[in-house]
C-alpha cells in the first residue's frame, strides 16, 4: 500500500520534496506552510496529493502545517523586502572587510530565524568576522554559503545564446554532468565560446539533447566504415543527422560526396552502431581499409 504525499517546491526551478498533507485539502499551485530542516518555510504545491511507494520517501515524512493564509502572504512579501535590504548591507560589509567574494543572493527563512547569504569566490574565504558583523546588525542566525558558477547562473537568471531564459533558472532542477564528448557527438564546434553557457561551463542542453543524437546515430555507419555507393566503394568521413545524409570519400577518385543514408550499404562486417573499439573484436577482422 502506498503513502499519500504532496510534492512541494520552494524555488521556481527547485527540487520537489514530499510532505504529508494530512487531512488538509490541497491542490496543485496552492501555497502552503511546512516544517523543514531549516525551520518553517513557505512553498508551493508542484504535485497534488498522490500515493508513492514507501521506498521513494525519506523518513520521517514531515507534515504540511497549513495552507498559506493572507497573513502568510504578507509575511512572505515583507521577507522579500528585508532580503533586498540585507543584500545591500552585506555588500557594504564585504567591501569594509575587503573580502574577495561576490555576493549572489540572500534568503530569509519564513519565520525569520535565519538569513542565508550565497556567494561565489575563487577559493576558501575566512568570513568569520563578516558573520559577526551581520549577526550584530540583523540579530538573528547568519549562514554564508559558497556556491558554484552554475548555481550562480540558476539563482540570478538571464538569457542563453538561444535567446530564451536559462533552462537552469526556468525548469532544470538538477545539474547533470556534461562532457566535451557530447559536443563531438553532436558535430558542434569545439570552440569554448560556442558551447559554453553564461556560467562559463558547458551548456546543459548538450546533456539532455545527447540521448536523441545517440539514438539517431545508431542508424548511421561509423566514420571510417567502408560502404558501397552508387558511384563505387568509399570510406565514411562524416554524417549529417538532420539531412539523413552521409559524406563518403570515394576509393577511386578520393572525392568526398554526400549520399542519403538509404543509398549506401556497409561493405565491412562492422555493424552500423558498433565502434569496433575493443581489441580482438571480430568486427575489426572484417574491416577493410582504403
């Protein structure tokens, strides 16, 4: 038997956490007040009440305290104004202490028991004196949290090279590992300025588009494969997934011509989606050379 839960998100593109809705009538997009590890917080319902298996939750499952009231929304708005003021104060304190750090954002817990300051820096920062100064100003618990450049982009937001708002700040909840191999698989320019996001890291879209490219490439021969074409045998030197075409260097003339994938046929024993990369692989034995 499943456990009844509700999925709650605390940030626009943040992770979804499960809570026990109890007998409170909750629907998607409702505002709710819940108890979290860092205190009482406001969140919005991303997934309405539903049942999940027990192994999908982290025990103990915390309860939803109540649906957000008008008073709660006023409190939330007041907290956002306080965060703006805290940001300016922290900037002044950082300058006064001459710390090599960049303030990115500020969050105050709903109950006001803690203020979190997010920053980036090239290395470790001794901010103990800064914390003391901030605590003396705000009379509450202070936490400084160093984040990476990808988290900075997610928090600040902006426009990507595609002209749309950044995926990480719009809907991407987790940062997956992205490699330069993915750019190669997609036949993209390896110029860092062309395949990097505004955070300076490889673009996240390389990852979630890569699976589609891998599936499409399975229907094409590998580079270096020997194929038969209407103009004779040749070696594959490139493919174009979008045009469903293959570039072949003809054996006799050494001219590179483009053919539709349906116009060519493999001559070697190597399968279309086999790299023939393992030593001793039988596919290597049947490979011809030009």
